[in-house]
C-alpha cells in the first residue's frame, strides 16, 4: 500500500507561504479602508463648503435678510438644513442648502451630532489659526491624523 497525505515539510512550507501572503494583504486592506474614508471626507467637505457658498450667494442676491453687522455666511451648519425664508419669494418659501449634515468620517464618536464632528472657522478668524465665531465660513476635520498625501486632515 502506498501512503497518502502530506509530509510535515509540505505542511510547514504551506503555512509559511500563507503567513507571507497575509503579511502582504493585511496592510493593503488597511490602506484601502483609509483611502475610502479619505474619499468620504473629501466628498463631505465639498458638500458642506458648496452649501456654505450657496448660502453666501443667496445673501448677495438678496434672497436672505442681512443686517449691517452680519457677514454673508450662515450662523451655524444647522441653518443650512433647516432652511431660511426667501424674502424675494411671493409665498415666502424656504431655501434649503443641505438635506442633512454629513458626519466627519474620521470622527469615530457616534454619540456626537453630525454638526459637532466638524471644526468650524468663522469669517473673522485668520487662516493660520481657524476658530469658531459668529458665523461659519469654513469647516475642517477635527482628526489629528495625516492623510495618505501627507497633509493633516485638519488642513484639507
């Protein structure tokens, strides 16, 4: 009778090959997850910044009331979802700029409201030291991480 099966050497070589392949695949999987989250961050930043710019344009076009001391920017991110009354509309309908506020994908705290996951910069704050204030001029990620491009997420 001939013996069937694998020798100990064949099993050890197979396990070594699987171990080598797993050390290659796992970092690539982590990289793919990070790349996906960065794409979500870019899309969310684009969406919010586009809504802020649309709000500003609506103010400049006279659709939203503005006092002499106000900037042309919204007071909060929530206003972009709640909407504002269009003073040029005969029926005083509301203008909405966002359906919902996207969450910062780099923020893992699910207990926070989506608007609280973003760092806010007011129009009055300098670009090198962004701070919240009376309005929302820009948003940024609060994540201390660095992107695959070498730029910290806070500076995107």
